[in-house]
């Protein structure tokens, strides 16, 4: 059962955890029963933010049904269970997993990182991010632990009925994500959230990256990736296909909200990126490199609390997008440390599979 959440207008002190086990229909139903309040809140936020009636939201969501049937029918079945458990319609459960693609999404700025085995004190991969979004998110967010039949377990930080978001699986695959400024234009395609869940059904970074080449994405996004073999990778996933970035011997990869690949790292795209994306990536790279080979979870906590150059800092307090969750995954230990909001103000809680 979930832990106690905060008030409707206030942030929780820790993110609650929701656990479910069974078939995809059962996973969705148990998730929906426990997260019903968060799901209704998410639907209200989407309607208000995009100035849509609930009927219009449902109508737009149903446009994606055939795409879900083609690329992730088992996850559509999970959304059916989610609807049953939360006592909402299937279209509303789908809308929670489409989110920004239904209309114009608000910009989000995040700082992600993955540190390979050679860069950490205990010689195991550490990955995660500061997730920077609007202040509406924390009251509808939680950690979700799913145990599907015949698939890896999944541990993610998510909100409002999204069945795929930032996190890892029990085979050591983890991914964390950034929005990207500019690049190829958006189109009608698969939302990122079901794709994020499909990536957590994979056993290797190569399998996860291959998905991004097979599925037509609706918009651009970046992923840092790792797997149980200790491989690390970054993929700038665009509507024109993925661009692969490797660490080139550095032993770690960090990313913020602008393109780094040679194909799209140019002025016209940089002008559409968050201005603070550039100092943030410079700082996170500097912090990781300064301790490479000796990095611990406690040191990563310090990196994610950094205020250098505020307001253009890794720990973001200002503007339309602030840090709403700070995430540190230890895939080999099957656990993730999560702080509510700014990690400089709140302690990390450890969640395990």
C-alpha cells in the first residue's frame, strides 16, 4: 500500500511507494486502485493546463489507440486495468500515458548522468537525474514497483498513472531522460512514456536503443542508459531516428537539454534550448570528472545539490521549471534513492525491488 501523501496543494515529505504483481491487467488494476487520487489529479492538471474539457481530452487520447495496439498491446491492456482500478475511462488512462503529446507540453529541464563501473568507488554503475518540472508534479508523484509475469521487475519514479518513466529494471537496465531543444519537428507518433516502459523490458542497452530506432516517436528526447553488464550509453532519440553518443573513454556520460550529437548540435537548435542547459552540463561533467574512480552515492547526492551559478544550477529553484525529484539508481543493488523536490532541502529515501 502507498505511504501517506502530502496535502493537495503541498509537496509530500517522501514519495509514497505503490507495488503491484501479476498479469498486465492485474498490474494496472492494482496500480489504479492505489493511485486513483493521483490519477484524477493528473487528469485535472492536464485539462487545466491545456484548456481542454474532459471530453476533449478523452477524444484526443483515443487517437493514439491504434498506435498502442501496434507497438505495445500488452501495455494497453495494463492501461485497461489502470482504468478499472482508478474508476476512470480507458481514454483517460491512456491520456495519463500520452500527457504532453495531447497538446503543447510545458518545457522541462533536467540534468541526467550515468557513471560506469570504472568511475565509482564500489565499481558498480550509478545513474540518475534531477528531474526539473512544474510545481504541480510532487503532489501527484510516487515510486512504482511492478512485478510483471515473465518480465523483469521495474522500479520507477512516476506520477498520475504513467506506467513508464525514470528508473530501472531487475536486470540492471536503467534509463533517465531529458527534453531536447530544437531538432527534428514533432509529429503524430508514439509518446515517450510507453516507450520508456518498453525499454525497461530489455536486457541490454543495445536492445533499449534499438527500440528507439523501430518505434516512430512523437517528439525528441534524450536518454542516458546502462545495463547489468556495466555498459553505458546515451541516445538522443529524435523523430528522425536515434543518435548514439558514447563516453569515448571518459567512463561517464552526462546530459542536459541541448543536443550534443554532431548532426543537431548547432546554433538554431541551441537557440531553442534552455539557456541554463549549457552551464549545467559543464558543471555536472566537472563534478563527476573531479572524483572519477572514487564516486560514491553520497558524493552524487552532493553533485545534485550543487548551486553553482544559481539560478543556472543543477539544483534548480527558480523559473517555470524547478527540481521536483532527485534520483540516484544503483541497478546492481536493485535500489533507487529519491528526494522530494530540491535535494538541498529534503533527504533521500531508499526504495528497493
